[in-house]
C-alpha cells in the first residue's frame, strides 16, 4: 500500500509516519524545507496550490492520502480567516480533485469544534453547528468530502496531546513545562471533552486505512472530563504541584473565539468496528510519561 501523509511535520503527522505499518510505502508532505522525521521520503508541498498538489499525487500515485494538515489555532482563525480557509477548505478541495483523478482514497481529520457544545457528548449522527471560524472551516472541509463521490473517511478527534519534534506546545506539554518552572496556571472548569493521545489516534487511523473504512467516525480518548480535572491529573502523574493550577471559567479568560463547552465525542462506533485501544485519561497520560522517560534517557530534544 502506498500512502501520502500531509502535514507530516505536525504532531499527528509525525505519529502517522513513525507508526506506519512496515509494508506501507510512505511519502510525507508539508510546508517546511525538510522532514523532521528521519529516514522517510519527503517533499515540500503547499496544499493551497492546486498544481503542486496534483503534481505530487500524480507522481506518487498513493492508494490513500491521510490528511493531517490543518490550521488549528482557534483564536488565530478569527484573526486570519483567509489563511484558515485556505488550509482547512481549499487544500481539501485540491486533495479531493487529485484523488478523483488518480483513484486514491482519502482519510481526513476533523474536530469536535464542528459542534456548538450545548448538548454533548456527540455521536456521528448529531448535526454540526460550529460556533467560531475554525469550526466553520472544518465543517466546510468535511462537506467538501461528503458532497464528492470520493471513497473517503472522516475522523473527528479532540484535545490531542503527545510528544513531537519542533511542534508547537499542546495542552499537556505546555502544562508540564509551566508547572515544572513553578508557574501558576489558570485552567477552565467548564469545558468538557475527550483527551486524546496522538499515538493512539495515529494507530486508529492506520487501522481505518487497512480496513478501507469510509464515512464518519469519532476517534478520541474513551473518557470525557473537564480541562481542570485533566490538568490536575497531569500534575499528579508527572509528579508536579497541582496547587499551582487555578480553576477559572471560560468566560473569564476573554478568548477571541468561542469554545464548545459541553462537548465530547462518543467513540463506541470506532472501538466496536476498528477494535482499537482508546485509553482513558490516566492510561493515556501514563503511556506519555513512559515516552518522556525513554526520550530523556536517549537525550531527546524537541527543538
């Protein structure tokens, strides 16, 4: 099987590249001049440029395109709507065109932000109603796939965390670093959702490709908690001071983009049909702690 991974230098993209089945012929694409994952084939590609997309897909002729590229800065999406749309919608249109021309199938990553967070947790049948521009762009990207004749599968996830090279901090790595410096942090008590170890999401996505899935799946951690509870759990598992974590309401943060509060994804379909492990909060964090310890022993640097 030949697979092209977009956004291969991001957190999820790195995990997809590193845990790919041994018999998969891989090509990674991203905007940087080189791959941050060693020993893989890589080509710099701007997914917003249709001719670049068509050229790389025609040349490589993948069986699957795993689209892990996304504009995920929720507040930044409100400030830079054209760029957000270019990455989350226009790029998807270009990938769909390339797939239709070459016969490739596509696996696309989406988000719980397509929901308004009033009546979560949500299953795959619940109607989207995004609140902010990021959520609207991701829903529009889903619609591009759903309205095409392409063999495609959409995997919605949320609160993704894990270790990667040269990636911007995620909630867990940011929190660990802040607490380790003795910094006090404010964490909201009224945002609920699944917390998802990037490694497990990547493993589930490869299973979806192997099974030739199509349609819509919710793929995230199996436990739904509020962010404050999650942060306290992080502190305790990583032997940090939970007293430095101060509870706060979302409304008091003054963030530019609205957040879905009572969110969460029901993952029964993915667990039943794929047979994958989707950990609870503690199990996922303990797996991450093992990675920290292993990489520390090996002299790992994230920069």
